[in-house]
C-alpha cells in the first residue's frame, strides 16, 4: 500500500565551513528531519541524520514514522564521479536503541550492520545514499544487532526522541545516527549539496522529500511525494 502526500520542504544553507551544511525538512503533517553534512577531509564525509518529527499523517503505523534514508547527488570531479566506497554508522549523542533484539545500546555504538550505502540507481530518485532498508543498499558490514541481516524493512531507522506513533515491537534508534563515509575521489567542498539538493525518506518504499534549490529558500509545496508502508 502506498500513500501520497503533499509535502512542504524548507532548506537552510550556509557557506562551506567546518560546521558543514545543514538541511531542514518539514511537512505540515508533523513529519520532519534534520541532516548535517561535514567534510572532515577531502576523502571523508560525515552525515548526521535526526528524526525531529512531532506528528504524522492520520493512519500512519509504527514503521511509517521511521526516518530510513538520506539521498544526495555528488558532483563530477575532473573525469570522475564521486562515489561512496564504505564507512560506518554509529548512534548519535543522547540517542539510544529501542527494542533491539540483542540488548540496549547508547551513544557511540556501532550500528553499521543495520545500514547500507549506494551509488546511483534504485527506487524513487536515489543517487548516492545511506539507507536502513533494501533499496539497492550495500551493507556497511559489522555485527547485525537487530532485525534481518539483509536490511529487509526499516530496521535501524530513526524515530523521534518522543515516538509519535506507538512503536510496538519494532526495532529502532531514537533521534540520531552519524554515518562516516569513505569516498573514492577527493571533494574540494560541499557546494554540490546546495546546487543538487538533498532528499530524505520515511518508511521503506524509497519515498523521498526533495529539498528546493538554494536560490529558492522559500516554503514550497512538492506534490505527489510517496510515503510507503514496509513490505515485511
């Protein structure tokens, strides 16, 4: 079953600096997210993702509220298109797991086994991405702490610090994860993010909310954005 929902998106842009680029996503339903990109060095990109939702559309179930993917498009550098080659994912500050089958885990815990990465292709409008589901993701590796090893469904997705829909027995991470990504080509800066935009996904059907181009910087409505139920 798929759901279609008009989405309002707001983007915040700043000049490239050590603090990086931060993007805000806000939907009238109450679903929202924050994603921060930091270029630690030309070959290492850190992506911090938070589920900041305060409500969800009527009828959403426990998995629909999970933030499960972040997507963006790298630039071409010389003759090469930048790609992710690997990396790791850890639980962010003041965050913790909920209902993980092997125990409870807090800030700094390696949860790479719950996430994967990709470079182009896939459902929706994915280009380069970090995801908690099956959308052509290559697992980062490491121990799988909850759910299927094959990343089936939204296992490892993020709920807000205060869940907005009863989560039941679903495994999730509250609030924040931090992904450290190794790149195959050096990046000079983060200007490409403002130029190309960033997308986030709730649920597990590659349903992305698109950030407007930086010249806009206005509240706008993007119609026909797909939010989906997981096929588990």
